């Protein structure tokens, strides 16, 4: 009798100790293991999985960043990369190196989802490329980090920006694409600013070795997501996985979406709309029509920017109109 009492006390103490350790892990945000899950999954394979999660799952710093450019398909790229079992990412943008740097690296790490050692964490904040100070912070954080940059035809980027800005305005304040471009008599500055990919890239090249960059085109991602994602996966160094049947072109949305029946869909949580597997409504909006005259003016103004981009990156972009 005494023996059984001692054994049960010992067991109780062990359980309390285990729960205590779990709680500490939870509090410090370093593990996905929870005592509730533990109780729910006491037996068999589930216990095995939880045990290994407990040992290996940690919030890890990103080894790759998608740093630009805003409105160039960065969200689609990240969502589609996430279907790979070895890629994890936080959602939405973290803005750590640009806006929250003072919160410290530990804060940054806690924004990351838990991952195992064979997974790679990828963070995307599309505006990181825009400021040299932000890029320097990234270099100080990890000089070997992989950097992905998405680029887009300046004309469609401007249309996308216009759709994004007007969507947020109350109806009476909404402007046509043309009025927005000419607002404050700043047509030239506006078009040049949003077409000038070369200046931020040049600055980034002064900080990081060129080999750490991957440039992808929004147009390619839109037309052939499998090829673009394969290229990004190779750059990230993750094993290649079969992506047949992963994407389905959604006629209503006018974009490729994830196949609703794909097993990765539940894991993408809030990254895609689970009713159709597409990116949320604020990605892939309808753009304004544009007159030939306005198109010519935009192209004329932005052409030198595109030519500079080609010189700086030594790449061809083959964008329509240029
Ligand atoms: N598959 C798919 N689904 C939805 N949207 C897609 C897709 N592929 C590319 N795109 C284009 O991505 C544009 C948004 O770019 P970003 O995600 O970089 O925008 S943001 O800077 O993060 O706000 C978004 O711009 P808008 O069309 O203006 O919404 C899309 O044109």
C-alpha cells in the first residue's frame, strides 16, 4: 500500500513538473507544445509527434526575406511558397527592420511561427527594400540572409497602387487613375518614384553580395506560378516537391489560386480565402482602364527607369510597352 502511495505521489510530481516545463515553454513562446494538446494526444503516433515537436519545434529567425517591391506580387509569392512542407512564414507583414526595430530581436523571433530544424522561415515585408537604413539593419542581423525581390511592369504597378489607395478612400474622395497620377502636379515624380526599382537595388547591392538576391517577376508568377515557385524553392535550398494539381486558374478572380482540395490549404490558415483557395479580396483587384494617351505618357516617363534597372541588374524584363 505504502509502495503504491509513493509511486502515485512520484507520478503526480512528475506530471506537475512536466506541465510546469510546458507552461514555461508556452510563456516564452518557444514551443507549440501545450499541456492541453498533451492531454488530448496521450496515445500512439500523436504522442510520438508531440514528443518530437516538444523537442524540436522552436520559433526561428528567418533565413530568407521577401523585401520588395510593394504591389509586385509579394503576398502571392509568400502564400505559394508556404505550400512547401519545409517553408514556414509569419503572417501578415512584420515591419520589424523598418518600423519595430526598437522592440528588439527577441520580439522579432516571437513573431515567427514555430518550425523544426529542417524547415526554413521566410518573412516578407514588401517595403524593406525602400530604405537603406532598413537594409543595413538586415545586414547587421544576418549578413548571409537570402533576399527575394519581386518586380513588376511599372504601368501595372501604378494601376495596382491606384486600386489600393482608392479602395481605402470614402466614395466622394476617390480619384480616377489619371487624376491620381496628376495629383499635386506631381505626375513625373509619382511615375518615376514607382518605376524606379534601380536606385533601391543599387543601394542593396552596396550592402549585400549580389549572389544573395533572387529577382522574380510578378507577371511570371501570375502566368506560371509553378515555374516561379520552383525557382524560389531552389534558391531557398528546399527539396523540390511535386506541384502538379496545386494551382487552379480561377476564372472569376482572374488569377491562379490554390486547389481547394490541396492538403496544404488548412495549414495556410489566414493567408488565403479557404472558400476558393484564392488570395484575399485585397489582392488581385480590378484595375482602372487606361487611355492610349496616358499609357504613352507613363511609358515615356518611366522608360529611363526600366533601362537603368536592366543596367543595374544585368537582366532583361521584357515588359510590355518598354
Ligand atoms: N495569384 C495571385 N492572386 C492575387 N494577386 C496576385 C496573384 N499573383 C500576382 N498577384 C498580384 O499581387 C498584387 C499585390 O502585390 P503585393 O502582394 O506585393 O502587394 S502588397 O505590397 O503586399 O500590398 C496584386 O495586385 P492587385 O491586382 O492590384 O491587387 C495582384 O495583381
